[in-house]
C-alpha cells in the first residue's frame, strides 16, 4: 500500500486523539511529500554500519525526498552475502526463539517509536512525575504534544558528513540521535 495516498485515512484519527504516528513505508524511492500533520513521522531506513563505514549511505530500498522527516536504522541487504554483511542488518527475535538478522522499513519505525517513548518519559521526569504516579488514573496524561515530540526528534537528528543540502534531501532532518534528542 502506498502510505502517501492513504495517509489521511490513518493519521486523522491519530491527530484528533493526540497520538503520534510513526510510518516506515514500502520501498517506493522518492516521496514528494511533505509529511504532515505534526503528529506523523515519515521515515527513511538507513543502512548504517555501526563500525563507521557506510554511515552516509541509505539502505538500497530506502525512501527519500521531502516526505522523509528523519532516518533511522533499518538494515540493508545490498551487501549480502559479503563478509560482515550482518553489520548492516538489525537483530530481531526468530520464530524458533533465537536471533535473526534482517532488514527492512519495518525495523526503522520501532527505533523512532522508542525514542518518542523515551522523550515522553523524560518530559514526565522533568515535570516531577514519579514513576509510581504514572499509573494513577487522575494524573495529567499529556506531558508533551505529538508536535513537540516530532520537533524534538527532528532537532536532535544528525546529518551525515557531506553536502548539507544533499544530505537533507536524502536523510530528512538526519539520522535519529538519542542523546541529542533527550538533551543528554
């Protein structure tokens, strides 16, 4: 399914409910965008080699263009089966209970979702909300808006080395960065 053509069907209920959406789409190449509204993240999975090589290379199946807000690790199968190909893959649980090394747009969204959850937790802590209070049904439920979360994650993202304009066209605001987003 083309997310861009179906976007409002999924994002409107979320926007009206103060929910943030994170979408990693099928490999469609260029996404003309932009990605709106403020509570929706559109992602490009980055084929990042955490040893440092290939840092500024998107995954071979990545989306890119104005619709991409940020880039997150999603693995890349382009180097399979070269030596150390698994450096560009994402570890996940396998049906047999073991670990599998995989790649795909589906593995980018959880990275951004987790960063959003960490940002919400930090906002609660910054406001003095104790962990024991989080289950209190009478507590304030919203510490930050989806738009604030999206802005923080985009501001915390880091562009790879290279021509900044070209990198923004490919990576959006950049590759998500937990310490910068959380102000650590």
